[in-house]
């Protein structure tokens, strides 16, 4: 019995090792940015422009993230008119659509996102592509957008993709921006850098807020 339990533990440890190594062994392209400054708990960045493929979905945060990811993953893994495979990038961006806040310059926490809402999920497109050279999606729910250069306040954290973890760090980001007297633009962007198979304690997550 001891040998069987020990054998199972070895197999599980090896499986966990493969997941972790596999997640970190691949160098995904990310949006390019320079660091403006580092505050106590957040970082201020200047991002260059880039292209995204995006889709709009309905659900709570979890449902929307999963549905949006599957739609966009289908596109990059051959679901396009050239049947091309497009390199995966990071992070996966998710933002809530709230018409009452889209044009607001006041930093306000969004409503409880455990309820069903409208969301946008985005994949950055590899920098080798221009808008006119991107393969056309077969799925009409996918659109392309040019993200302009922008200044971003970012907080980085690890852990599970829960509402409580998200809102805890969003609250820190808001307070740090208010202390620095930064004027926010738009709504928070949730950025996830790892696959769902990555152990929660090794995940890299960020929340972005554009500022003037």
C-alpha cells in the first residue's frame, strides 16, 4: 500500500512538473512597453501600439473568460480563411462593457461581476502582422482592433482567478492611483498570463488602468 501511494505521488509530482515547465518554457510575445516609474505597489508603463483580435461575450467573469478564450483560440489554431496557425501571445485581456462608464474619466469600481454581464476578451496579434495581412476569421464574432499607444497603471499579483482576489487588487490599484493623483480613463482591464493548468501559486495576473 505504501509503495502504491508513493508511486502515485511520484506520478503526480512529475505531471505537475511538466505543467509548470511547459507553461514557462514557451516565450509568448507580449505588448511592448517601457516603465515610466514604480510606485509603492503599482507600476506606471508606456505601452506601444498593437493589434488585437477580440470578441464580445455574455456571462459572469468566469463564463465570459472561458467562452471568449475558446472563440479566439479557435481563430489562431486554424479557424481562419487561410487555415493558418497564429502564435499564441500573452496576456489574455478581459474587460467588462458598461455603457455608463465607458466615457467616464472618474475612477470607479465596476459592479459585481459574478452576475452575467457583457464582456470583451482580447488576444494580442503577433507583431509580424499588419491589419491587412491578418488571416480573416471564419467566425463572424471575431473583430480586429488597433490599440493606440497609452499609459497604463498596472498591479501584478498571483493566485486564483476569483472575484475576491480580483477586487482586492483592483482596490489597491485604485487607492495607489488616487494617492498619485492620476486621472483614470475607461474601465479596468484584467490580464492573465498563464494557462488554467498552471498551479494558482505560480500564476501571473495583472489589472491595468489607462490614465492621462
